[in-house]
């Protein structure tokens, strides 16, 4: 496992891992408490929407070659700032500018900004940083956030990273800025598991793949010999749970990301669907069809005897735990059409919560616990959200076929996959809870079944 060190610091002209100053964190850090109800959960972001943030090229004390794919430290400084700016722009809250077209600070100016320059440019906030190549080949990256009007430092952080992990430092910098200015939990330094799709519509190859939250560093985990479906990251990021079909037999595998090996958890000749982790990583939910009846089961993540949680006529599929692990939301057609139900984690007190017409499927509980995202089917397939009691239903998308929502780690953004009407080509999209900021993620091939993991440790 690659190491990733974080530290608070003062800027050093000669940086070494043995001489990092431990400066205190900012004294005040706004925090957003979870709220009840959809309307108050979506924060009023108008004050942030017009916030201009200048992001400069990260400075370096010496332009020396690195073993990164970005080149020398000077080129890496530009790349770091570009990633930070893209992160902050793509979430829809801020209006960042730079690094292109902005003055580049010297190494000494990183901790002592030239505020008049940025006031003249009407910048509200300023992000500056530096990158230093250490003798052992790793990098030290620093990030500072300043309030231009107050001429005050708001936050600072630094990280020591291996050459292959330089983008993580940029995402961590964006996370720091986002959290300090919005008061919300970060999400940029996270990863997404998904199904990479290639081939014609009637004969698709579906492989398990992973990528960073912005689509970078994509890699395949499976060969495509067997179809892969519905991946989910474990809560500690060490494993991915997914469904595979080999020789017509559905199997649930746990892929270990540290060893790049996988373990069979469940194999059956019966149709099997939608494996999901419990919040503590100790249990796995899945659905299985026996004699025309599909029910939800729970099995220890280490293997063992499954427990049957539902036993109603019809099809019970899915299953997403609430963040506290006490409840499970799932879909069932026991009422005659696909609808959304909630039950206790032991299967008791099953009750329907969707009563707004059409059909409802693929529910996913928000990490905050205050909302459930799902696919609403009424002509088109659209992504919608509602509160856990089934109230305050609201659409986030309005396309032909959007489905299978997954939440960002902070519960502010919903990711899903979209299918083109004629070609059947799939792609991953995301939208924030206002429904106004929709974005397609870059992937080298077709993509479906996204699963957004937690913030990386």
C-alpha cells in the first residue's frame, strides 16, 4: 500500500521529512450539521456561487526533473494548480480562475501574498502552494488559502506523496479549500468503481474498473472474460464487492485492492443481484431468486451462512443500509409495481415509502442519512431524491434513461449512469442536489454502474 503523509507546516526553503514544523490548524472551522428534510438539506449556495477564487501555479524552490508524468517541478506546479481549479469549478459552487493567465508567485511569496495584485483583479480568495522534490524521489506539496479582502490566511496544509500520487495532493488541497469555504465535508480525494463497457449493443464486454473522482488514473481490475456488474467499495477502501457471471453462474466476489486478488463469497445457479456492504464492512446484502421468488439475504463479509431478510411473494431487490446500519432501503414489486420499502437491519418492520406514481427502483441511502436517491420510472428514467419517510420527492435529472444513483462521500452530489437512446452507449454523470450542476465524467470507454467510495484515508 502506498503511503500518504499529511502534516500542518510552515514553509521551509529547504524541506526535509525530518524538519516539518507542526503549526496549529486554523482556529475556526465552520461545520455543517445534518438536517432533517430535503429543503433544508440543500444549502443556500448563492453566497458561494459568486465567490471568485484565484488559483496560481504552485511555486518551487528549484526546477528539477521528477519521476511523475507531469515532468519537472515547474511543470508539476502548473499541473497541481490545474487539478485544484478543475475540482473547485466542477462542483458548481465556486468560480475559480487560473492558473493560466494569472501572475505566478515566487517561492517566497507563497506565504506572503502580494494582496494588492489580487485586489486589483477582484479576487475574493487566493490559493497558492508549492512543490518540492525530496532527495528520496518523493514530493512535498503545500497548499495555502487566503482571504484577499481581509489579507488573512484561512487554512494551510501539506502532504508528502510518492511521484505516482501527486494528483492526490491536488485533490487534498481542493478538499481543504472546499471544506473551509463551504463548511461541508470534502470529497475530491476519493475514487469511483464502475463497469467499463466495450463492444456492440447486443454483445457488450463489461469489466470492473476504478478511477479518481475526476476520471483520472483509470485502470481495469478484471479482464472481461466474465461479465462484471454492480461494484461497491468497502468502507475502508481496501476491497471492492461486485457481481460476476462466468459460464452462466452468478458469483459475488470480494476484490482485494492491496493484493490484487479476489475471493469468492457467494456462488449459486440461481439468479443473484446487487451485493452491498454494511457501513461497518462486516455484512454483505444481496438478492437471490429461488423458484420464481426473489428475496434479500445477508451474509458475513468473511463468508458463512446467509440469513434471509425478506419472504414476500414477488421480487425484492437491492438493499442499501442507512449510515448507522440500523435500517435497509430496498425495492420490491409486492404491491404490483416496483416501489421502495424500508426495513430494520434484521428484516423486521418492512413498509413501503414511495407513493408518488410510476415505479421506483435502485434506492441508495445518503451518507448523511437524510435522503434516499433512486431511479424513478414514469416514461423516462430519472434520478430523484426523497427523505427517508418518502416525502419531499424531487427530480435531479430529466433525460431519457438515467439510473443507479450513488452518493459522493459528503452526500452533496449524486452520480449515475446515462444510456443514449439509439446507440445504447452508457456514460457516467453526476449532479448536485440543486439539480442545476450536471456533469459528464471522462472515461475512455462506455461506463455504467458507478460506485463512489468514501474519502481516502
